[in-house]
DNA sequence: CTGAACTACAACCATACGGTTGTACGTTAC
DNA sequence: GTAACGTACAACCGTATGGTTGTAGTTCAG
């Protein structure tokens, strides 16, 4: 089977983390440069705690890492998680291509294929 | 800029739709073959209405289409939506590569680059 | 040492989500 | 025409989500 062998709930967390504009913006920022949590919070019109929660969601989804440096916490983006998400979508496209191939097969053979 | 020009809430819907294992399974099925809604519902240990809701979420995210045929509704996967999601993630990787390039620049030049 | 800065976390609120059951309506079959 | 099928949708429930404020613990500066 072509089904990916990553934990389903892990994938859930990945896409769920990406399903918020603020979080996607955070990801694109921390992929470019390092930010402290408060440095990120300054960028958005919401409370510090709200941004803190967003970062926590991203961390649980492995999209960012936090590293304590003195009294501040450095946030960095993890491109490998992004790549994994992209690869999952690649698989869907691959499945779809097989469908196209199968249509070709059906046209070539008899139409007696059901399951 | 490399920033994609798709509505943010549209992207929200896309990733949010993908953030559920049942919905991802539906997508992979309807990318391979056509299903009726009740045909899909048979595949899962949940009520028909629950599956119906999942399909509605996928439809709102443009990941599937529904086409009425007689008394049944045919569900098909839209690979273009999958591709768009994949392309969004591609951009994140691209941003990340630019960061790598920038690090190279900093090493080559003087370290007087801040913003 | 004291105060300010950075973070963590709990409590709370409104809303959305995933699931259920029940009802209603168009379509097919007999 | 009637019964069964496929679908749509509303109402409801428990829980998760995204936001807030408030409190408390570390760490840095003076």
C-alpha cells in the first residue's frame, strides 16, 4: 500500500497546526530567522499568551523548536516537518496518477474490474 | 514576493480539512475511484450523517466535488486542490533555502546586516 | 536586593468541531 | 401509489480551539 507510515494523529497535528493563518505566518518567520516568543508576540495584534499558545501548537506538531537561552526562548522553524507534510500530499498526487493509469487499463481491457 | 496569492481563509479550510484521518482517507479513496456518499459511509464505523459532514468539509475546501446522479451523489477527488496545498508547502521550503543562502552571504560579507 | 523583562500556566469565555439521532424530501423499484 | 433508498439538514452533546486576564517563577540590570 502507498499509505504513509507516520502516525495518523501526528499528521493530524501537522495539518491542524498549518490550518491557522497566524501560525503559518509564524512558521514562515522562524524559517527565515530566529525569534524569541515575545519577539514573535510583538508582530501580532493579540496577547502574548495567545502567541505563546500558537507556538506551543507548532511545537507539538514538530514545526518549530524552542531552545531556552537565558531568560528568553528561541523559536526556530523545522523545515523537515514541512517537507514531511509536502511528501504526504505528494502521495495523494501519486494515488491520483495511478487512477489515470487504471483508466488507461480499463480502456485497453474489458470493463470487468470492480474492486 | 514568493508569497502565494490565495485567500488565507481558503488555505485555512484546505489544511483544516486535511487535519482529520477520516477525511484524508476519504480523499485518498475518491482520488482513486468514484463513490456515492452512502458508499463512503459504509467504509467507516460512524453514522451516515458524520460521513456526510466530512464530505461537506472536503467540498468546502475544494478537495472533492459532488455531482448529483439520480438519487445519489457522486463524490470525486480534486487533485488540483492537493497540488495547491503541496505548492504552499513548497514555498516554505523555498523561504528556508533563502535563509541558507543568506547565511552564506553573511559569511562572505561583513556581519553588518541586521534587517 | 529590587525591579523589570521573559516566560509559563491556570482559569475562564465564546465558538467551532466531531459525533449522534431524528425528521423531511426527492428518487427509484415494485 | 407505496415502500425503500439516498440524501439533506436541524438539534443536541461533549470536547477542543482561539482568545482573554491574572498569577507566579526565572533571569537580567541597576
